[in-house]
C-alpha cells in the first residue's frame, strides 16, 4: 500500500509508520492498487492533508486564490501552446495547399506518389510519440523540450521548399512527422499536469482549436502566397509556402523558451503558496499526487500499466475511428476543388468549415466541463458527421455538397476534443501511465492517415463514395466504442459507491473539500 505526499491512511485504528508513509521508486505506482482485491471489502479510508501553506486557508480565500492561479496559468500557458499547435498543423498540412500551387508538376509526381508523400509523415509520427512522451515525463522539462522540437521541425519544414525530387520530398516529410510527433501528445500530457479533470476539456478544446484555426488560415495564407508570390525571386509559390511557414515556426519557438512553464512543482514564476496550491488541487482531484520528480518516473513501467488497462484499448479504438473519419481534412482542398471553382476560390472556401468547427468545439467542450458529462458530447456530433458524409456521397449538386463539407469538419472534431479529455479523465494517475496512454492512443489513431491518403484519388471525385463510406463506418464504430466505455465506467463507479476495490481509482475519506470529498469517480 502507498501513501500520497500529503496523506494519512487509517485502518483498524492503526496509523502507518513513517517508513510506510513516504515510499520511493516504483512503489509510487502501487496507487493503482489501493488494497489487494482479496481485501477490497475493507477498503481503508484516505484522509489527505493539504500542504502547509494551503492547509490554513478559509474556503472563500482558497476559492479566490485558486481562481487567480487558474487565470495566471491560462494567461501564461494557453496562448503559446495554441500558437505552437497552429504552426505544427500548418507545417504538417501545407502540402495539400502546395499541391494546388504546382508542387506535383514541378517534382513530376505521378500515380500515388503524392499520396505517399502525405502518408509517410504519419509513419514517422507513429514511431516517435510514445518514446517522446515517456522521455518528456522523465525529464520534466516541457518548457525546454517542446520548443527545441519546434525549432527542428521548423527547419525541416522550411527545407521542404528546396527539394528537387520525389525522394527529397519523402525524406523531409518523414523526418517532419518524426519530430512533430513530440508536440500534440506531449501537450495533452502537459495540460493534464496543470488542470483538474473538470477544467481539462475546455483547455484541450482551446489547444485543438489551433489545428482548426490553422485549417481556416492555411487556405487564406496559401491563397495569398499563390496569388502574390508565384515566381518571386525565381521560386514557385509552393516553395515560398514552405519557406515562410518554416521561418515563422523557428521564430515562435525561440519565444516559447521564455514563456512556457514546466510542471507546477518546478515553476519559478509561481510563489511557493501558488506552487503548493497548484499541485494540491490536482492531488485533491483524483486522490494521488502528480509529477513530483524525475527520479520517480520509470520509462517502461507507465507503458506497462497502460497496456494492461482495458480502458486504454477502448479509448484507442474510439479515437482511431474519429481520426479516421476526420482524415478527409488531409485532402480538404482537393475535395473542395470538386466544386469546380478556381484554385484561389477553392482555397478560400476551405476556411468557413474550420471556423465553424472552432465555435462548435469551444461550446461543446465548455458545456462538457460544466456538466461533467462526456459520452453525449462525443457521440452526438459524430451523428452529424455521419449525415454529412452520406450527403457528400449522395449528390453532385454544389449547394448540398458544400453544406456537407461545412458539417463534416465540425461533426468530427467537435466531439474529438472531448474524447481527448476523456483519456486523462479515465486514466488520470500515475503520470507515467497517463503519458504513455496519451501517446499510444494518439499514435495509433493517426495511423489511419497512412491508408486514408490513398482514398482520395482524382478518379474518385467528385463524390469520393469509397472514402465517404469508410468515414461513415469508422464514425459509427467510434460511437459503439464510446458506448462500451460508458457502460464499463458506470459499472466501476457503482463499485466505488459500494466501497469496493477498483484498479486505477484512489479512495478518499470524508473531510476533503471540493469534488474529491466523495472520492474519485470516473466521468461518464
């Protein structure tokens, strides 16, 4: 049995010894097993003690200080992580706009070579995500690690503008994915180390809005460069697209070194009281301390814990299918071009669906956090996406097809951001397990982009019946997976209500303020 940093466990009138109270190493992860299953009928009660500077706060003072702390974290953290993700997504997906700006003709691509150039990025993306997140959790320096990765991928993105052959394009795309893999799963873990479960959904929606904003602005930026810089200095517009966006990425990365914090316990611009409160409110939320020091994080143990948890596999199926349904965004300029407008107009028409998705994602995530509900906030938007895919495959009329395009992006991604939050809600501790689960789920979910890149050949236009049918099917499977997870979590909560042992949940006793007073419960 283990005890958190500020915990006391009382059972049968006995108090643990001082040697039991502060375990080290892998013993920390025994919080996965509050008590052995054989003795779960007599689960001990955990009375947690707040750290010294928090313990004496009156409830009103605590609430005021926590609101100020949250605003301080939001102001320092969120704008930069969103800006970085906008550039992450721009550098990854600008190849779709480059296609309309002459890349295929200049590099003499034929057959499936362009599709291979799109999909090869996700091979590198898949390979690096789990090692990167485990390494990030080990070193505990996201403010150093993430901007460094950003500088490297910015250089690679800019170098793509100088390629002269198919082989050079493939090499740049592979290594771009390999380095970019560090950011999104790392940032999900990063945010879950600062925010409680009921705060996380909206913050992940704010983060993911970066990809949606980039989807809206990438078309506008590409239209401006294509219309105004084609031939400038002897370079085609698609080369300028890669160069300009790569340079901007590197500049922003250097700025991020001075803005991003590390983890609550190691952030110097917080006062000692704020550091203790930031760490305590996370511990209070789930009944166990979060990241304390690198010596307590083992590289493989977290992955082992994640692999043994059936909830991770269900979440993986759900997120894989949602991302598979959203793979249409990798070829969105190509799909919109089937409306038969010119290249500039087609690029401009890609912006409104992403703008709508930003609005619906914020509203949906805000309501999900406010209500503490997850399932319907994920599945209802997916039904909208299913209807949009069916409409796109069923007609060639311009107005209904653009309506379908307006709905398919919000339909997929409105629920997706809540699904991302559901990972950390369902697998909150220990942090090494959460980091491994986030990386594994995100890595596997993006494998769909490898095969999806071959589902949009020009010969299948304008309806792309096969692609839309597959997108429909994967959206329905995601709904089934979400339903299965909700049933499982509901049964686990009933066990917790009855005081029974549940692996991965931490019991807590009476006298604890806030949501943790009742003890940990999974969000449904």
